C-alpha cells in the first residue's frame, strides 16, 4: 500500500474519532453512537484488509475503549418515563 493511501486511511479513521469527540463534548448522544459504530467498523475493515498495521489498530482500539467508557448509559430508554 502506498504511503499516500496509508495516510488517507489514517486520516479517515481520525476524522471519525474526532467526530465522536465533538459529539460527546456537545452531548449529541445519537451522533456520538453513530460515529462510534462507523469508526469501529472502519477500523476493523482496514485492519482485516491490512490497510493499517497492528500497532495502529491497537492505538485506535484504545481510543474507542476510552470513548466507550464515556458513553456508558447512552440510550433513549433513559429519557423515557414509565
């Protein structure tokens, strides 16, 4: 894989991770959940196709783990009164 393609791949992932961060900061729960799901799928796809190496994969997975901890309890069900 060329250096340009590799950099574009990392930039795409980092853009999605940044989107999660922005949505969490603004308390946009639905958008944060969607960005988390999209970035998780993209990271897995790129790792499975060898577009990113294991070191990069682990780095991104650790970032997702941190976001996951911050998103514990994000659900519409919490806002519904029974």
